[in-house]
C-alpha cells in the first residue's frame, strides 16, 4: 500500500514537472546527502579509496562530492523518465556513431549491447528502441517490490523496449527468433557466485566479473558491442559505440569479458564521478586457489565451444 501511495501521490506527479524544476529539488537533496544524511557514505568512500589508492584523501573526497552531484541529477532524470516524451528523450539521448549498429542490422546480426552503470542508463533503457533499428530487449533482475518492478518496467517499455528478467530471457529471445535484436546487458554488478565469475584486476583490485555476456555471445552467436555514455551537459547524453566482435567463435576464453570490462575501466578512470560508487561492488571474496579455478573454467569453456 505504501509503495502505491508513494508512486501515485508523490513520484508520478513530480515526473510531470519540467526537468529544470526537478533539478531544483535534487539540488537541495544534494546538499542534504552531502552534509546532513550522507547516502551510503562508508560504501562510497571505501570503494573510491580501494580504486584510487594513489590519490590523496582530498582528491578522493572530491570524487565523492562530484558523484553525489551526479547521483542527484540521476534521481531527477529517473523521476522524469516515468513521463518524458519521445521528442524530449530523442533530443537528450543521442548516438555519436550509429553506423556501428546499422551495419550489424543490415547484416542481420543480433547484438549484445554491453556496458555498466555509468552515466544515465535509465534513459538508454527507455530510448534504445528509438535509437537503433534492432528490436530492443533489456535483461535485468526483478526489484524487491513487485509493484515498483511492474510500474518501472511499464514505463521503460513504452517506446518499444522489452524488459525481461535474467531467469527467463531465453524464452523471449526464442519467441522473437525472426527479429534482429539488440540485448542490453549492464555487466558491472557484483556476481552472485565467486566460483562462476571471471576474476581479473579491475580498478586496482581483484574483481569478480559477470561472465554472462561472453557466455551468451558464444551460445547464441551474437555480436558484442560495447557502449559508453558521455555526459554532454546537464540532462544531455551521447552514446559512443565500439565493436568488440561480430564473430565470438574466434575469441579465446575471457577475451570478451576482459575487453568490455577494460573499456568501462578506462571511462571510470577518466571521469570517475559518473560511475555508481554506492553499489557494493567488491563483496565477493577471492577464491583461495584462483589459478586452479581459472584453469578449470578455461577448460570447460574450450570443451563446450570447441576451442
């Protein structure tokens, strides 16, 4: 009941306000979480300190302040996303080099569109079907609140995106086997199982990375395109695309995962404030015999895909 009241009485009415007005509210919220009730302060500070051990405490705090500034912009833009018009989102989310996807579509190549929680991913979820010729499908985990999960996915889907949960995405892909698809995957969450993860050094520390993108690419024979989202100015973003491979069968174990994770890392190092530092990214312990684990993973992969 509380979730419904919050949605219909507070959040949805706020979303009809112009974005500049929403920014006024979140400007105040920025000052609040910066000084009075710091949002996930210890998680953010610990993540930044571990990722930038060579930066001074002053530099680390500057990253945190800039992250809070961007995070509150995302809050305003996330609320606006519920009712933003097609005309407005087309102006605010653009693609620098759409020819990468156009070429794959012309060759009828399905695509895994992969990145992380960097800059405004919510507007991409909503606008993907408008930006590319491919049928847009997004894979995600359900929210803890069934009501919010249903409402947010309804809003995300109104311009053509089909949102499916990770456990049943294969059914949706099979149902749309005659369509040329682009499946959106945000791959920087903390994996649920350390032993099934791909382990690599990321942001100066051993990190478990989801292997799903690479596994899907090889299982389904999908091309893999990495994208980064640049913040042009407040409320305006531009995607830049990089083709990782259109022939996953030619890639060795770990290559796809290494490439898309390194691309994300490069963007974070350039402008760290735009990544989601409030996420508990490093909560998985490094397995004791990591090299043996990697050897077993490689052997299983090579056996399965005849490498």
